[in-house]
C-alpha cells in the first residue's frame, strides 16, 4: 500500500477520481452479480445433516421450502365458533391466492376433527388452532410483499373480540417493518463527538466519518457480490457494519492524528501526509492484517456458515483500511491547513509544550506501582471470566421476543396448547430396508414415544404423508416435554441417539437419524466445541508469528496473545452473566434469559483478537521506535504509553459506543454480538492495553525485546513505523514524527 498511498498524497485529485470510478464499478457489479443470504446451519457428516439429506432425497426438495404457522386461540374457548370459522376461512383463502404459497391447511380444511387433531392443527382440548402455510420456494425466495400480506392478515385477525393470534417462521421474521438505523446513528454521533473533542475541529472530526462510511459502503457492496459465491448469513451485513464502523473510525483516527503531529512539528501539509502514510499508514495495514488473519482462522473450523461471516467481515475491514490509507491522505493533502478548520474554542490557542503530560504522569504511576496495577488488572479479568464455566449454547427462539410480537404470541400459544416442546420438535427420519419393514418402523415410533421426556411421537401409518412414495423412508415427529432451550431437551436428544433408537433398530436393518432445528443447534455446538482447540491454535499461532516478525521479540507477541485470551474470557463471562443468567438483562432490552449463540465464542475471539492486536500494534510500535533510540525499557514504556495512550483511549471509546449502539436493535443475534464486542473492547483497551500490558512490560524489563540470534537472522526485516521511508519522501527528519499528543 506504500506506493499507492504516496501516489494518493501527491496526486489527490487522481486518487479521488479513482475512488469514484471504483465505486461506480462496484455498484454496477452489485446490480448484475449480487447474491442472496443463506442461513443454513446444516453441517456435513452430523446426524442432523444426514436426516436433512435423507428427507430431501425421499420426499423431494419441497422439504426445504419456506413455511409459516399461524397460531390462534379464542381466549380459551373452543375454536368452533361459527363467526371465527368464517373469518379464518376468509383469511386462508386470501393467503392461498398469494403467488408463492403452495398450500394452506387449517382445522377447518381437515376431513374431520380427528384428522385435524392427528395433523396437529388443533390441540386436544380444541382451544388452540394452527394454520400451516407451505410455500413453493425457500425462505430467501419468498417475495417480501407476500410475507407482509400474511403478516397484515394476522394483524387483521386481532380485531376479532377475544382472539389471540400470532405467526412464526422466517418469512414472518423478515416481513416486519424495516428497523430505522438509530443504532448506527447513535454510534456515529458519539464518534463525531469524541473526534471533535480530540482534534478541536469540525472538519477534522468529519473526515474520518466520511472516509469510514465510504469504505463501509464499498465493503458492504463487495459483501453482496460475495454472496453469489459463498454461503453468507442474513445478519452478516449487520455484523460487517458493526465491525466496519468501529475499525473504520479507528484507522482514520490514527492516520489523522499522525498527520496532525507532523503538522505540529512544522511539516508542510504534503510532507505531513507522506509522514502519516509512512508511519501510521503502515501500522494501519498491519493492524488490518491481524484482524483478517484472526477472521481467516474461522476457516479452520470447516463450516461454510462461519466462512461466510469471516469473508464478509474481512472484506469490510480491508475496504475501510484502504480508504484510511488512500482516500483520507488524498483529502488532507488537498485540503492542507483547512483540514483543521472550524476550530473549537479550546483548539484556537497554540499547542502547549506540556502536551501529553497527563499520560506521561500516568505512565510514571504505572511504573512505580507496576505490581499493584498488574495484580489488580489480572484479578479483575479472571473474576469476570468465572461465568464462562457455566456456558450453555443454543440458538435464540421467539420466547425472547418482546410481548405483543407476533412471533412471541405464536410461541406462547404453541407452548400452552401443544406443549413447550412443540416449539422445537425433533424430526426422526428412518430409512427402511424395504417397504415391508413398516411394522418395525411403527415399533420404533412406539419406543421413541415411551422414552422419558417425550410428550408425543407421531405414529407411522401406511399411506400417510409421513411415509415416502416407495415406502422405504418414514418421518417421525417427536415432541419433547421440555422447551427447546432446556438442558432436559439436550439430554433427551442424547438418549434418543445413544440408547432408544439403537435398541429399537437393532437387527431390523433400519437406519434412523434425528434432525430438526433443535438437533441442528446441538450438532452445531458440539462440532464447534470439538474444533475450538484447533481454531485457537491457528488464530493465536498466526497472530504470534505476525507480531514476532513485526516487533522482533518473543515476549511481546506472547504477552499480546495471552492477554487477548484474558480479554476474551472476561468479555464472554460478562455476556453469559447478562444474557444467559439473566442478571440486569432488562437494561439491554432482553426479555428472557437464553443460551449463548454457538458461534458467538469463536466469532468473538476472532474479532477481539484482531482488534486487540490493533491496539497492541499502535501502542507497542511507539515503544519500539523509542527502543531503537534508547535501550532503557522503563523509559520506552513511559514514552509509548504517554505518546499513544490518548489516541488508544479515543479509538476504544469510539469503538465501544459504536458496538454498544447495536445492543438496542431488535435482532437478538446482533444485540448479543454488539454487547459482547463492546465489553470486550472496553476491557481490552482500558484494563489490558493501558494497565496490565504496560505494568507487565515494566516488570519484564529488557526481556521484552529479546529475540534469539537464529530467529533474528531468518525473520524478514519489517518496520511498522517506516519513518525512514516517510522521511526520505517528505524531506524531514524521523524525529519529527515522534511528537506526543494529548
């Protein structure tokens, strides 16, 4: 990026025009090659994936099509009221006329009340009814207008006196009104405020916002194109926005801060921009590299779902990095002195010679009380990590939605009318040796129904829709007695797979697999747990190697890796305390305690490790500069902390509020990610990077900078703060890039 950045500084108009052309090309590619999201969690080789494959092979691809359930109750009365029957029948006819709908079944379309009961369209007391809507296409292909029409019909039924009605299904979840970007706006406003306070200029505060947003738009557009080539979850853009805004502001902030330092040292605007891209620009590229490497560690898990999230987030990080080291330098080179126009009152005075004295005083305090600071920080982080021992993983369900939400109503009515397990049934798909083995399949159903913890197992009847056309595959729906997120449900799954089904099928030639959303979630969690050590080894190992090359040290990268694990454990522990255990969860708009998303721990570590390495790079690179001049380790730590402390505080504050602003979105996944990342960044920056690491480096002394001679010879020579390059281009001495801020 060095030559490109220097070209952008020297030819700013060319760089800006090149960016405009590139955006036009990207937007054009989105129009012709944009893909669609894919929320599939099926994992090859697991029991649930085998069940899904057998189901599709025996019953056709229609098993993958979308479905919606409308659940209703007439305030505890029988649902045979003539007025209600007429109103429901009128609604089902309208729904049937929608182009994407294949069929609609209700208690009133069944041949008899007994058939309606057997089909699960009415509960045994006749007080709760269900309308099943089957579509011709998968969830992602259902026109949003059709989903909105169904949702409007559901809301129209609420006008019936005493009628309680809700609807569930991905189509319904995607059909609600678009959520206004309030969270993004709050994060952006806080970022603007922090940058305005730091730079004392409205123009300087707005430049990182502008460049970060341009990079974010480019990244999201490229993410849409990537959806054509890889599996990408529907919430991947939200996650990309969250990460892109955070790192985009940080990278632009670091670049602009270095530019200001060079200006304060007396450099001309163009020379100052060259110094900035030769020092902070290099650090930004390395920082982005660590984030991408950490995200790429997700590929070690071998899950297409996580690969898509890694690609989406990685693309966005690279896009905002490129804007920070090309577009921003071009703009400041073009603006010159006007970069810091529209100054605040406190910024109109000449800079004081004592700038940075507060952080230098703090650095001296850390040096004097290093053991106290180190022990207190360590105890705090370990204490916050204690809840990790009680981690329980699972996917969120509608039970955590706010009261009055159509999906929450459907969830509660289903639990009340059909039992809590009806919200997450197991689907047992059994392959028979021949069509004459149906009696043995019936015995399997009975054995499953007799298993403790099972409320109901559907019977196997010849000629029913649950038997394939060739009679060689049967489908058994199993309703647990416990709700989908209960530990009892997970234990039941283990019993069915490990005991009940093997015993019932022994000697029959029948092969049976347990699938369904709850089984998929458990398989996803167990697979992640098995591969977690490999993932940690890849991410930590690659990060260690990059930092070892960067800082030419063994202890500094080792310290960075181990302290990132500390931050990770503490942040995950706080998330479990709030979201899983339910303490103070109402403060964050969480209505029910729930398990932690299975992929949150690995995604949190990948993102946090990359971002924490960012702060390590920006903090220690200043120390490395000073170590090259003065081999006094204590002075090195003081200078590094004093010179970079303020900018790390500003960057972490911005990122914290950007992440925290997403907590108040309605999407449960983004809410959990936003909170976890916000806490992780706050703890890592303010406790680890600004307290524990400086104290520990002071304790370790000169050993921080030790590198065996063999490694010193074979490792490539890489400098984060390429002051020599910058100085040669700018015509200034390297010392002019070392002006402290704050």
